[in-house]
C-alpha cells in the first residue's frame, strides 16, 4: 500500500503601494496511483484590496476596509492499486500460498478528483479595531470523484471504479466581534 507523488510548487506575491495584493500559486503533481502519461496542474489566485488606504479613509474611526477574492483548483489522487489488477496474498492452504485478485473491476483511465473553489469577502475594523466584521461568500465544486459502483455478479466482479459526480457546496459566513472593555491590565474580546 505504498504510493509516490512527485510535485513542483511555485508561489508569488505582488503588492502595489500597500493597497493591493495579488497572490499566485501553482502546483503540478505526478502520482504513482494515476496513469503515468498525465500530469495534473492546480493553480490558485487571490486578490486583496485595502479600500480604506486606496481612498484615504484611515482614521481613528475607520481602521480597515478590505475587499478580497480568490479562486483555486486542487486535486486528490486515488489509493494504490486502483488502475490494474495485481495479485495479492490471500493466505495459505497448508503450505501452499494462495493468491487472489481484486473483486473490483479496476479502471486504467482514472482521473484525479478535482475541487474548484471560489471565495469573496469583506473585512471591516472600526473604532481603533474595537469593532470587527467579516463577511464571506464561498462556493466549492467537487468533480471526478472516484466511486465504486456495483456490478451484477455474472460479470465476475462485484464492483467497478469510475470517475463521476459533482458535489457543490456554497454558503455565507458572517463574523462580528468587538472589544467592549480594554484597559491597561485587562482586555475583553467577544465574537
């Protein structure tokens, strides 16, 4: 049950006048559990804009207004021995070793599971950072999931591995917090 994954990863951050920040990354994987001829590339990008700096809104009352967004693709390979049948040890019969193959019809053309995610949001800090608000909308699509589906016993197998499915999840996350009490020796934060 061993597998190997070789990867290349790159990351870059670019900022403009302490107001706009762009992060880019890319990863390329070659997995021993997926077909040899393919490599899989997973990019991501995120952008943050400090609106309060851009429009000169920084004061004692406005400490931060940030708009942010991002997009990423990530993947997941298969477990070992999911492409072609191999002989496995099924015990012994007396002194004779017994070998068997999987009862699953394996798929030599499996693809990696892919997740596409998108996120956008806003962060606001006011009154010397004593009031904080964060709002985020996110959406994640998972596709090419690796499933084992049932087969009729007359086929000689109990199941078959396939890529299928699209699972979409999305939502809104809201967080509000503050510091109602802040003295020299004591600070109380609530969210």
